C-alpha cells in the first residue's frame, strides 16, 4: 500500500494474566473506510486505546498517520477524532454548548461548530438540551464533535447504533463523503451488513491476533458460481454427472467451477435454462463467522 493511516506490529498487552493482544499486526490504508472487526473480547478496544495513548502495550510498535506512538502522541491526538460506544454528552446542556465544551477540551476554536452541526443535520436542534433529543440525535452530535479539529483519521465505534433507517442512510452517506474527500474512517460495528455496505477495506481480529486483512471486495469473492434455476435438484444432478461439485443452498446452487459457459452448456443440453449464472459472492457475515469460528 502506498499510503498507510495506521501500522501496528507485534502489539502485546496482558491484563492480570489475561492476554488481550497477542502479537497483533495489521495495517489500515489512508483515505478509505476500513471495517475493524472482531467478536467481543477480540482486542479491538485495547488496540485503539493503545493507539490513542489511553493504555500502554507491553510490547510492539505503532504508527498513526506516519507518526510513531507514543513518541509523537501529542501530534497524533490533534489529527484523530474518536466516537466511543457511549458518547459522553452533557445532557443538561444544548447540543451547541456540548460542541463548545468539546472544542475547549481538545484545544480547538469554535469557528467550525456551525458548519459541523449542519454537516450532521443538527442545525435545527443545536440549541435544544440534549436531554430532550430523540434516540438517534445523540449519535450524530459526537460525530460533529469528533470532527471539530478537522482530523485526518476518524475512529467510530458503533456509529449507526440507535439511528432509524433514514438516519442510517444519511450517516453512511456522510461517512462515505469523508473518505471520498481523503479522510480515513475506521468503523467498528457488530452490524456486519452496515460494514459491508460502507467499507472499502477490512481488518478482522480475534483473540488478540490478526485473522485477515485486505480489500473487502477480495474478501467476499468466495470463488465458484451461483446458479439460480427452477429445478435445482435436476440441475445439480446434471452438473454432478459431469464431475462438477455442487452445494445445494436454500435458493440457489453453489457450483465449484468458474466456467460459466460450460455450466450453461451442460444445463442447456438437458433442456435446463437457469435464470442466473454469476460469480459467487459471500456476505461479510458469512466470511466473518467462518474466519472466527462462529464467534
């Protein structure tokens, strides 16, 4: 990769004899949306706490935006925005004042507040107390706060939690726009369908170790061919008679061959005409469960 936002090598961390990170190594490309995934207890939170200087690993090397951590942590924190799972909003204050508090805490000015409130669709509600917000609003406000310093890297934990479908659609569009503008967006979520829709790149960790990393499109390319046909059983027997392995699925056949013309020829020779013959793709959920042993 020509440009990396995050590089982690050999990261180790133990808490009271429990191994949280076991030589974890991975890379996150700059200017893309990366899904940082793993089951509960995989080490995701410990990893980003380490990258942000909130905990000190026992061993390993870390680099964020080309700067070593913790050596240049002060510079790194000025260029990174973070949303945690439970946003730390002051419910008695308005959204605008919460933004001002965040800016003051992080050492930034207030000049971008109105622009960011508009960006997350909160202008009309900015002067209402957070205690009166509907469920999805408190998720949008932390994104604005995380961007107060115009960071190069955003790390977001469950950013779509609590949003209705319309809010989720708008939020995804905003995150996609940030990546298209050159920002690096890292999303950690248990909703794998959302990550599949949004991410360009995926890092999967489990038990403190890297399981796989790479472009999402490559990860989901399961090989073989998807065949949709009315009489699946008859079609399967024809292909198996030709020595081709066939897996009978609920609504299609997964054929262990990528020779689509030959598959079509074999079926047509028996008067069977499939609706769909296309390269097989797995969902991110299927791949994730396979990689993590169903965790």
